[in-house]
């Protein structure tokens, strides 16, 4: 029985070309900042029990940059798993794996670099980092599997 394998472009997959155009990258940066800001404000009210504008301005750009770095880590892992490992029947699994890796990266980076250093308890820091990881994970990786982006 002959196996049917799908070969992917090893240099740069076509769906990534959209992500590196200036208008889409700018839209992605602004969108990530808005989502990160909303989640961080909600965390400050729900977990930290107060909103401090100086604390917000001091940490939001760090959270935003770390989130974008984690998204790039997940995108890289997704790309490597899709090009080096042949998945003839389950390409959506590699996208989900990229989302999980990016979400885990968001949790680890935010917990150890941002939330652990605030005057929160360990439980509050874990809840904050976990909330950030779940709510800001790059679910847009799944757009590739919608009819509009095929």
C-alpha cells in the first residue's frame, strides 16, 4: 500500500507570508496590545484587587513583548513540526501543538518575569499567569483551517 505524503515548503510556508506583510504585522501588534491590556486590567481588578495606573504602565509593555515572543516560539514549533515531521492526515494537530507550546511559554515567561516579582502571593501569581496564558494564547493559528484562509 502506497502512503500519500504531503510535502511542505521547508524555506517558508505560504500561509506565513501573510503574517510578515507590514499591514498585517502592524494589525497583529495593535490587536495583541489591546487584548493583553484588557486581560491585564481584568487580572489587576480580579486577582490583585486594585488598579494602579503606574503598575499598569510599568508592566504592560513587558507582558505584551513576552506574549509576542511566546507567539513566535509557538509559531516556530508549529512550523518545524509541520515541515520536519510528516503528518499526512492531521495537520490541525500541529497547529494545536503550536498553540499549547505558545500558551505554556506565555505562562512560564509571565510567571517568572512579571507576576512573581509583584507583591502577590504565589497562588495569585499562578492564577494571573495561567489566566494570561489561556486568554491570550494565539488561537489565530487555527485560521489557516477556515475556508477563508485555505
